[in-house]
């Protein structure tokens, strides 16, 4: 008797042939519990509901988090307050706000001096008419 036995981890089982004939029935049964798919009386797969699949993924994720936390127990903790962490951020924000205020004050002053509402640029030449216009006037 040289037979290999395989453990079926489901209360329901369906053959591949029956699955091909009526897949809707297999998926309907899988909503409440796992269904083993058999080929020549050997398990080739399982059908489970999306809810069960998501539950298994969450459980695996929880196990990974627990493992990660247990590995971090040996690390030494350092106390830090939120003010210590936020201090450099607030300082940079204050510097950027002050710079923006200075820039906006400069642009307002320049805009007030220009006749067309645009800031004038010192040393800027007036625009010349296109060449074909100059040639006609000469």
C-alpha cells in the first residue's frame, strides 16, 4: 500500500470537472466557508471568499508587525518631545514667511513707480518696431 495521503483543510470539496460545469455554485459555497478543489482526489487549490482572504492578509500583517516590534525591544529608547521635533520646522516656516513678506513689499514698491502697472526695469531699452516697418519709414 504505497499511497500518499493529503490533508484537506476544508469541509467542502469539489472536483475540477464539477467546478468547470458550475463555477457559480462553488463560489456561492465559498462565501460561507473554504472549498477544496480536487483533481484525481488530490487538492490542487482552495476557493475562499474575498472577506476571508482579506482577513488572512490582515492576520499576516499583524504577525509581521508583532515580529518587527519584538526585534525592536533590544533598541534603546530616546525621549523626544513634540516641541523638540517641531522647533526646526517652525523656524524654517517663519524664515520663509518673512522672506515672502520682503519679496511682496519689494514688488509693490516697484509696481507703484511704473506707469503701466508693471515693474520698470532700469536700463531697459524701449521696444523697436519690426524691421519691415522701419524700412517703409526710411
